[in-house]
């Protein structure tokens, strides 16, 4: 059976210490020896569906046409659905758990064309385990598609409007205060916010942390940030992040994923300093 798919782009929270990634690679190649596998990342924090969904959404527009295999699945073995989502004109299929992991990426590429619940055991591995669907369900489905199996053979067609949405925070304006949230901190310590450049006030901005006030430059390159200062920059995903010059803004501000940052408009004529205030996360009681 001829296939239009050659590439599997693979994302997970499996890490690289254990054998999980290598086993999934081997299952893919055992079923479809001609397959090309691209590892997007396996460094998603364990069980962090939101982090996985954001990483996938940041990546999906740049991935090769083909199969996207995404596994961040704390609900493995439960009633959550195992799905394959065809997008575009069928040039790509996203495979993984229906727990919010796939939904943002699917939306980024125009929404679902068809959604299949992976129920056909003929295209799954037989075994006693219910804890490794990446190996037993998702990888075989991807490999069989590469071999030319039609997506409808993998299971039942289900309503594409029923995909579980991701829990992505939305910024909001309260008077003169723009409430944002730290979505992600990359390995450089850059702090990605859930706003675009159009959301930022046009006034000069400052950040106040522990009674310390920091000016924040608007820059288009990291090297434009003043030595020891901070800058607002539009990152590669089109969102605003806070960066420091050759150091970690997250360390400077003691920021963590999920922290709330309030951005307040500053009037240049008033002489009043209006800060961006980092609010620490509340601990569960």
C-alpha cells in the first residue's frame, strides 16, 4: 500500500534516562523500517500536559508533513480517548491521548479534518500492560499509517468538535492593569508571557520585585538589552517574553511557570512610576 507519510515527529515527557524513547523508536522501525523519526523533545516535565501542549503548538507549523506522535499521558489506562487527528488536506496526522495535549497544535494548523478513536486492536501491540500506550497503541498507529494503512482502519470516526481543550491561561485587562501569566521558561531563563506585542501598553514600563524597580526596554534583539537590565522581546512564537542580557531573567526575578505578572500602564507625562509586579504562586493549603 503506497503511503503519503514518511516522517514521524515525536514529543514526550519520557526523558532520556530510561528506555522508553528507544523502545518507541524500535516499535516504529520494526513495523515501518523505512520510517524517519524526528525527536522534537522528550524533556517535557513529567505529567505536564500543558507544557507538552505549548511545546507542540510552538513547533507544529515547522514540522515536516507526516505523523506527529505526542505522548504526555498521566491518564494512561483510564477512559480518556486515544486518538488520531487528521489535519489540513490529510497531509499530517497528530496521534496521542485526548487530554488537551493535541488541541492547541490542531488549532494552529487549521483544525481537525477527521478524528479517529484508536480502537482497532489489529493495529496495536498485544500485551498485558495498560501503562505504556506510547509503545502499544500510539507508535503502532503511526507506523501503520506510514505503511499506507488508511486512517479509518485504525478505529472509529468520532466528532471532531469533541476534542478535549487545553487549559491555556488567557490574559485580561482590569482597568489599567494587564494580568498575564508565565507560560514557559526556556533554558536561557527567558520568561514567555501569554500576550502578544499588540497587548503591551505603549508607555514605558518597569518591573518591581521585592521593592526593587527595574526598567524594561523594548528590544528586537537580545544584544539591545542594556547590561544588567531587562527587555521585552517578541520571541520566535510571536509572543512577548522578558529576557536579560546573557543571563537568566527568571533567576533575576525569581519567576516560575504559572506566576502572574501584572503590567500597568505608565503615563510619560505624570512622572509616576507604575510597575509590572510579579505575584508569587499561592501554595496549596
